């Protein structure tokens, strides 16, 4: 809905602070959600659900004001929250999300927000029936390198872009005891659901709707049950092509972005520094958080002179939660429209050769 009355029905305002619970305290809950909720005065972090004793102890240490419970149902049924963050595996998002909407809560869900587009549609319908927002955590819209590409496109420095190359590769050659490695593609696992959710979303945000022209997926690791490597070629409605490369088995990585235009090209290597900084204990309100050193800047070249460094935009994952607060407290549009996340799921299904529900 686009009218103000419709927005009020879907995004009811609260008095604040936003009473918040987090389901799961693995990497996502510990690194990507907890620090930002705790640092933003618009929120209060009241409850964390984790059944793992070690994670529960760490949650108490990091967030002494939060109550720790063992199960999502305890958190959701508590009756004292406004927002639940599902930092849990993809294959349980449907069950937990439906329970949260039934309890009258707003929901932030990690990507992929569902294991299929059919499940995604069920969650969106539940959100609309409950009149509570569903907001997908597409935090890499606020990566430094992505924001820099967006700025360059806005200035016209590249001319008319004909190809966008996006590569996100890691090296994790052994299957580990974690849900991403032990659950199947049908349950929302694998590199395309994981990192691909980001790369597809970024390409669609920059260049609009697209179709899958070609895709390749491979299971490479011994004992693996979902894709470890993928290549996706997208053709956008405007004629531009996006080439997306993903891997868990790359001991050396290609450029993170390479954008080719009629006037110039931009390339940047490495990855945004926010995740490693947060893992190392940085706080979102630290001086210098999100600032990329000059050694990490990309370059712009016109094919004539030597490429010149381009100062990177400041990375800002905190902008996502500022957007969540504006949605819940002011009725502002969601920082991530669930329809965008549904479009990503439909592309992932085409990549995997799975027939969409439509």
C-alpha cells in the first residue's frame, strides 16, 4: 500500500523505546544485530533466546540487561516486546515468523528470509494480516563499496554501464558443524542462498529487475550437502548484464566489484571492513567505524591514463536499524521492502532450477 492510511495499518507507530528480542546468538545475533540494537537509543534489548549454554553465557556478558531464555517460543510468547529479530537458520524462519506475527510483533528476519518464494509469500501475507512490518536484514546495502558504486552511478562518472561484476569469495574448505553446512538447499542453505542473497539484491537495487540467463552451481567440499560455488548471469530489463561469482572454496578472490561503462570503469578489491571490525569487538558508535583506509579504496580508470583512487563511502550497517526505528516509531517506509526480498528468492529458485510458485 502506498497511501498514508495503508502505511499506518501496516506500520503502526510505537511510543518507544522499541522493546526488542533476538532469536539466536550465533554469528548473526552476536555480531550483526546485538551491537546495533544496544547502541541505538531508539531500542531496548530486552530478551535473547538461545539454547546453547556457551552462547547464553556470552549473551549475558555482552548484554547484562537482557533476559536470556532457552527457546524462541518463550521469547515470542512473553507479551512484553514490540519487535523480534530472527537471527536463526532459514529453515525455521517461517514457523518463527508466523508465531511472531500471531503474537502482534514486528519482525526483522535475516536473509534469506525464507527457504522458498512460497514460504516468503506466506510470511508477507501474515505480516499484512497482523498489520505488523516484516523487514529483511539486507545489511550489505550499506557496505562501503556498494555505497561507492551507487555514488559513482549517480554522478555519471562511468557513462552508460553495460556490465556489472560482483564477486564474493571466501575459503572454508572443511564442512563444519553449523546449519549453513549441514542443511540442504531445499532448507535455504548453500552459497546462493547465503552470499547470493546479498549479491542478487545489490544488483537489483542498482540496475532494476532481471532474469537469469545462465547459472552454474557446484558442491565441492567433502561431505557437503549444498552448493559451495556458483556463477550467475543476469540480464536486467534495461539491457545491462550482471555477472555474480560466489565461492566458499577460493583461496584467492577476484575484485569485489568491477563496473564497466562507456566512459570509465571502477574496480575495488577486498570486502567491506564492518564485519571483521565487529568480530574483533568494535562498536557501531566507535570513532572511525565503517571508514575504509585509503589502501582499500577502489580505482577509476578511463582507459587512457593510470587509474586513480576513489575515496570509499563510509560503511553504515547502523542505517538499517535507524530505518527500522523510523518505520516503527514514525510510520516511515521500511528500509527493505519485503517485495524486494521476494524477488531475490525467485531469482535464487531460477538459479537452482526450481519451479517458482507462479
